[in-house]
């Protein structure tokens, strides 16, 4: 049975003056799945979302979203998608209920009042429905923004860092909403700063680097590419270099230091390396050890290994321009 793709792009390119934001974006997102779009700052994630939601026009390449051509059928694409950007787009002078009713009327949704009430209840905003949005916390405004993007029950939902800066409870509410949407058949394309979020939610991850998709696969498959992660906690800061020397010799990869925690870690693809052997080697080198672990890698480890950069914590200047 042939796979139906909700998002399918080939060779998308976009320039902003001298900045080459996208250098041939190839992306295939099967219908009814969650795709995590990850990458270091400036990789082109936000530019990709803006192109795929018709907010920007590509300089080259082609794409189909929800079955429609991105350029020739832009209006049809907009009717089939929902978008939640990095900043809430709701009107602070209106109440939560008024905001959602306004969006419903703009989109010509039948029974706007009932649809607004349904979403307010779903996102835990019913008790605050008649307060102005300017009095909402950041998490409440983000939930209201997400509710607004679902007014029309979109086929494809684009979420550009929807949980950035939110408290854990608010992040969990939005993550639960993404899981519910997937169960209902909605396709979700998600960019996020929280790699554990992509690990929990995404069926597939597209790892972007320098304007292209460099690696794709399920979180488990991507983690399998880099082996395991060995980490040791030493009793004294002056022992960190010795611990790093042992890890370098055993793993063949460059150790990473966390000087605040007195930890040293390194990725290894050596399946024969065991925790007892690691501890013995450290002891033989005279390393005063507090703890040691040999664990499967996280997406943070994958990110660092495959892109050579740590995950970003804020958009860089080029990406804001893009």
C-alpha cells in the first residue's frame, strides 16, 4: 500500500540576501504522524515552517501540503492547515472566549460559540474563558493560541516551538494535546528546543543542518547510529582530565566536560565496552570515582554527534531574519 504524505517537499530553497537559509529541503511526512523538525540555531527550521505554511515563497523546489501544491494552490493549503508560531497571536484585549469565537467566524466555522467552548474546555481554559487574554499566564496564552489553530480541525498542524519558556505543567498539557491530535488523524510537524519532547512525541525526526535535512528516522533509529554514552562523576575537579583520558582511550571519541557537576562523558560504538570494565580502567588510572554509567544515548547526544553543535536555546540572528 502506497504511503500518503501530508507534507512532501523536494529541493526547497530560500535566500535572504547573502543568507542561504534553505539549500534544498527534502522532507516527507506521512499522513497521521508526528514529525519532529530539529536542528541547531540557524539550520533553517523556522524558514522551513514559514515556507510550508505559505508565509514565504520558495526561490526553488516544490512541495505539496495536505495534497495541494504549495505555490499554485496556496489558498487551498491555508484552508487545510493550522499554525502555532513561537509567539502567541491572540488579542490581549479580548477574552479567551471572544478570541476563539473571532477565529471561528473568520474561518466561517459553523456554530462558532459551541466550537469555542469545546476548545476552552479541552485546553483547561474554561474557568478563565471570560478574562481578557492579557491577564493570562504565558502557558495559558500558548494554550489559547493552540486552541485557535485548531478551530477548523486542520489536516496538518505546524507547531513552531510551542512549549518554549513554559512551565512543566503547561508543556505537558500541550504534549497531551499533540498525542490526542495524532490519535484523531491529524498530521503534526513540530519544531522544538526540548529534545526529550521530540523523543516522546515524534514518530520520525528530521535533523536539519545548514539548510538541509541531514538525517531522518525514528528517535530510536537515530540513537542507534551513535552507540552508547559513557559518563563518569569524579570526586575532585583535578581528576577530570585523567577520567577524560580513560574515556578517550576506551571510546575513541572526544570527551565532553561538565565542570559544575564534575562529570565527563563520551559516546562509544564499542558494543564490548561494559560498565565493570569502565570502572576497572578508571580505578587503574587512579580516578576517584563517585558514579559511572553506560546508557543508551539521548537525542541531545545524537544532536551533538551528528551536527557537531549543541542544541540551541534561542533563535539566532540569521534564523530570525529568515
